[in-house]
């Protein structure tokens, strides 16, 4: 009997090379929720929240139109 790749069981509708790459990211912890939350917190501290960034973009655009 052929060995079944666990990635095929979880995401059978995705292309095989994508599933293998995604599984590799998971094994290395690159898709870890903890790392994602840490990154979001760091981005928020450095760049502000959505409203702050939106205000900056719109203000810059208005200044450039005048």
C-alpha cells in the first residue's frame, strides 16, 4: 500500500506543490499563530493602526494634489 502524505488529507483540493510548501512552512513555525500575533503587534507599534495609516495616506494624497 502506498504511504499517504498527511498534507494530502488536510488540503486535497490544493495543488500538491503548494501543499508541500505550506507543510514545510508549518514545520518551521513560519505560520505559527504566536509569530503572526508578534508580527502584528510589532507592525502596530511601528506603523500605527489601520485608521492612523489611512489618515496618513489620505493626508499625503491631499497635500500632493494641491
